[in-house]
C-alpha cells in the first residue's frame, strides 16, 4: 500500500512538471504567433508563398537550440548506466550546435532565394522582426524552463509574485487610486503601485515558507528520471527557529517561529516583482501605443492575447534565474560539477582510464599514510 502511494505521488509530481514545461512551450508558440501577425500584411504575404513558413522555421530552430542546451545534461545523466545509449546520446549532443547552425543557415539561404523585387523592404523588415521576437521574447521566456530545472520552487514563486502584484495593484488602485503613475498606463496609480509592492513583498516572505517545505518543489532536476523527487533540500530549506520576545507570546500562542533561509532571498524576488517587473508591462503598453493596437491578440477572451499577460513574467523569469545563479547557487568546484564534466566531455574509454588512474593515485596515497 505504501509503495502504491509513493508511486502515485511520483506520477502526480512528474505530470505536474511535464504540464508546466508543456504550458511554457505552448505560451511561447502563442506569443510568437501574436507578434508575427502584428506586422503581417495580407497582400504582401499572398505574393510570397511560403514566406510565413520561413518565420516558423527560424522559431523552431531557436527552440531546438535552446531546449537542446537545457536538456542535454539531464539526458546524459539519465543514460549513463547504458553504454550504447550513453554513446548514442553523447555523440548527438556533441553535434547539437552544428545541427542547429545548419538549420539556421538553411533558413538564411531560403530567405535570400525568396527575395522578390519591390518586396525587399517588407521581407527584410519581417526577417528583422522575427529575430527580434526570438531574442526578446523566446530567449527570455526560455529562462522559465531553466528555472524549473533548478527546482519548481524557483519557477512557482516568481510567477506567483507577479500574479499577486497584478491583482493587488488593480484592487488597491480601483478603491484608493487617485494619483496617476505613468502616462503610458493611465489606469495605473501610485496608490496601487505602493500598496501592491508592500503586499507582494509580504506575500513573498510567507509564500516561500509554504512552498519551501515541499521537498519535491525544491529539488533541482539533474536527469530525466524520478530520482530528482527526493533530494537533500540543503541549508536554504532547513528551518531555523527564533524565540519571540515575551511581550509577543503574551498576546499570541507562539513562543518561537521557524523561518527558512530562502525566505530572505524571497524578499529580494518580491522587491523586484513589485518595483522593477511592472516596467515590463509599461514597455508593452508603449509598444501597443506605437502600433496603435489595444491588445497583442485575442487568445484570452476579454483579456487580450497571451503576450499581454506575459510581459512582466518574462522580465521576472530572467531575474529569478540570474539571481539564483549569482546569489543562491554555492560557488566553487563540487564533486557533482566535476562528474558532469567527465560524463559530458570524456568518452566511455577515457572515463575507464580515468577511473583506473584515480584508483592508482588513491592506493599510493593510502600506502604512504
């Protein structure tokens, strides 16, 4: 019975991870569709058969490159026990960049060969616009998937903070807003901005305590197996207990509180989500004004397009990843990092040779001691 419950829990957790990853990919496709249609001209497109397909060729080439880089190491770690699969996967990963470059160059040549007289300006404009979408939209949103592989916690917390900030900015601004915040968004008010900022920072501290207590949310994903569901949570997710002053527990039942160290990092994420991330929304507002459109699309009835909902999320995802890599991940060389390098860069025979030599060195040291 216990085994069944464990297996069921693992299946639910894996399905959740796959659902989140698939959702991110679908959102990227919808955003690309909305933005590609923004500068589309039906008359010119009819004169250029297959030109719209070229835009998607570049998009999926970028997707192959980015997700290939993200999944390469977990994939290698998943097949290390099987010599044939390991050699097969390693050989393909080795040429991954060359394959992606070949697809890109094929698209580049396709573009040149389809150039038509009197259509040059439109075609080059579409070419530049497609690359802007890949750089600004696709690359930024791909950090979301990178955050998932660092632990679902690092995806779920930043995304939740953006949603909380949007909700409270609207509610507080609706009831108490009097002072306009920025001309690009006339409905935004200083009262809503400040109130949402305070609420978001408090929510960040509290939410990190809740999410950080679920081990499977905190485990980084090193391979594509289910082993990542169980891990050592590390010092960031181990509670520290603080005794409350006497005058506090006279009024409340608690004599001490437990705080996860990651909650202090969550305050920084909350600060960014409430003060800096909204500028992604301001940028999107200015962009729509420049093109004289109300929304980027109509994918969500009554709310515009997917891009309208994801402007701040993209900014937040990049910051969360950079913050995690800069201030959370422990510096220095670890056994895990060295092992990853060995598995990725050495052939199976070279790994065997390294193992033999390492064994000889350790035996010599033991003999001297």
